[in-house]
């Protein structure tokens, strides 16, 4: 036996409960960081995002943004975002692409160890005297390169130094030897020295 009730207040515009609006996603690039953002989807209680690549799994968030950091320089990435309701209803997936920035140049300090120091350090400071590469004796130089058949100890300055004016000297690590102070150097190219710098 079936009883049918007629309700004259029944809403005649029925919304399909199996669908959520597809999120509209924008991607902002800063260096090697990509920030995805989207408007709230009605009925959604969480969102899933991922970098579209084999082996990458989706990450859940209740926020309307997702930040991906430390990505590769000069690389195009494809991101996927979809919304989910409490009932497990999913929206279609939005695909967004973004390309990370061009890697800034990194300049180097080269030292020919003509005096055969057992160790080579570089010590640097700015105009206010603040340490740039650690307290004395600075940072040990362990990387080596051969340029025009001459072997050099090399220190690579990060791109954060680009355009800055720095002061530095080379030393053998608290063993009594160092170059003169080399002051007012603008980081805009590679620089070559020997440990006989006066």
C-alpha cells in the first residue's frame, strides 16, 4: 500500500544533488612558488589539489588557496583542483597551468690557492659590518673549478646578493694567513683572485 501526499509548497526548481560547480582557479607565480586560489563552491566543504604528474597524490584543504613552494626554475606545471561536499559529491576537475620564473644568475668568487693554504675560507660583511657568510673565519671553500688550466677554489654567491655591494677577504681558517680586505665589490659578475692579494 502506498500513500501519496501532495504538498503545494514543494519547490518546483529541483537542483541535481550529484553536481557541484567546477571551481575557477587562478595561479600566481613568484620565483619558484605558485599560489593557487579559487572562489568558494556552494555546497563544498573541502577541496583537493595536486600537481598533475605521475605518482603525485591529491592534498586536502578547507582553504581557498594552496601554495606550492620550492618548485623547479623555468618549468611549466599543471595543477588540478576539485571540490567535494560532505556527502562525497565531487565537482569536475579544474586544470590550471603556471610556469616558474627564470633562474637569476649566480656569481662566483674564485681564489687561486697559489700559496698552498691547507684550507681556504671566505669571510664577508656589508657596509654596516654585518656578517654575510658567517662569523670569522667565514665559510670554507671546498668547491673547485679549473678555468684556463688554472685550478680555483670557488664560492657561489646566491642570487640574493645580486647587485649588492659587499666586502670580503680570503683566509686559511684561523691559521694566521689572509688576503687584504677587498672592499666595495658589486655582485654583478664573477671575480678572480689569488691569495697574494694586497
